[in-house]
C-alpha cells in the first residue's frame, strides 16, 4: 500500500514549523541590498527585484524604515 498522503502531510507540517517566528520580506526596488539583523546577527541578502527572504520577526523591527522592502506580517 502507498503511504503518499502520510508523507505529504509530514512534509507540509515540517515546512510550516520551519517558518514559525519568521516574516516574509520582498525587495521591491532594483537595488541589491545586504542587511544584518540587529537582534540575531543574521545576514539577509536581496540580490534582485522581487527577491524573497524569510526574516526573523525580531530583526524585522529595524527594517521597517528601509524603503524598497515590503514586509508581510
């Protein structure tokens, strides 16, 4: 018997938990940007327009003032 549905459920639940505490941020201008997280120290690299990064929600606080980034809470 195939257990494809069980494998699919496990895969989708793992990907949801890896996003916990993260916020989606998209670059909306055509200027490459590299940002360091103020709290975590992580490096977030946006190379081209519409580039997507998952950013720790603690680091997003300092990114609110940056023009060209669209933050999805």
